[in-house]
């Protein structure tokens, strides 16, 4: 449900959420009946997830941005960019019930300037379970040289039904000596 909700909230259009979905209720109420037959306990973890997802995807890029479907070398990863005049975002969703790895090729969808590093802020970081956030490879942001993103794409590893919602922020261009140090590593 979380992977599907992430997709609904980051694709163009209105995310249609049915009554009780955010609370984890299993009974689907028909239009003719306003009161559920059974009282179900509220899933507070799921409710918190939806509230944080709505906050993370409230940015104008997710409402007005153009959609660019991106290529990944792993067919279980759904990948696309949302771009407007002020912001670029990248959404990667693992639709499998197994951990997945793969590379997402960002061009021609994203407009990246060569010679500058990019910081990728993961809006989905706070939506991940606490034990996953404690993993050493999972971080709230990542930095990459533009050349790497343009030529090699972005390598990702995602747990079952996990996702990334990255915002791209260009950094200062590398100085020549920093580029040389980076190449010699």
C-alpha cells in the first residue's frame, strides 16, 4: 500500500484516497452506506505515513511539474522525474516484495549541468521505518558529481516496496584541483 500511495501522490492528477484507507481499515464502504459494519482499530503507523507523505508531496513540482518517465536497468523499479521551472525531482519505487538494486538513467529527462555536484535530498527518508533509517547506507541526502549522474546514472538499492523521492539541488562547481583529486582517487 505504501508504494502505491507514493506513486499516486507523485504522479500528475489528484490522489484518490478512499474512506478509511489512511487508517488501515480493510472494509470498503459502498456509497450507499456511511457507517462501517465493523469497528476496526486505527493503524497509527500507516496514518503517520500518509500524513508525512502528503507533507512531502505538497510541493508545486508534484502538482504542476511535467512528467518524464526514466529508464532503469531493473524492471521492478518504477522511475520518473517531475520537473517545473524551479525544481527537479526524481521518484524511484521498488514494486517488488524483495530487495532490489539497479541504476536509473537520468538523461534526457533531468537537466543537469556538467561540472557541478548535485545534492539529492530524499523526501522519503522520514517515511522509512526507523530500523531502515539506521542502516549505514540510508541517508537523508546524497552528493554526486554531475558527470557521474549524467554518464552512469544513479545507482540505488531499495528494500521491498521502499522508495526514494529526491529533490535535486545543484552545488558549487568543482574547482580544477578538486576535480583532479577526485579523478586520482
